[in-house]
């Protein structure tokens, strides 16, 4: 299984939908709610997000080597091989 990481905002409906989809597919994933971080930790995570998504929009989903920006169920399922 490819590693899955989600950069999200705690208040974002698209971010919540992405996490819900991954949960329903019983996919193990790591996530960071960027808006809940502060100071240097938040700045460091935002720099990491910009490496994958220069616009720094959410959710930014990394599945293996594939980056998906936004809640794109079909793309997420394809990247997961579902």
C-alpha cells in the first residue's frame, strides 16, 4: 500500500470529505490540520505543502508519488487502486 498523507484545514468541508472517503475505504493515512498548528511548526508545514502544491490550497493529498489538490474522489480512488 502506498503511503497517504493529507494536509488539511480543520474547518474545510472538502478536507472533511477527503478524510471521510479515506476512512470509508479503510485506508491508513497521516494528516495534519494546518490551521491548528502555531508558530514555527505551522510555518514548516506550510513550506512542506508548497513543495507539493505551490498554491498552498487544501486539501493537498499525497498518495505515493501522486499529488491531488482538492476533493477529487475519482482521482483519489484511482491513485489508491480502488
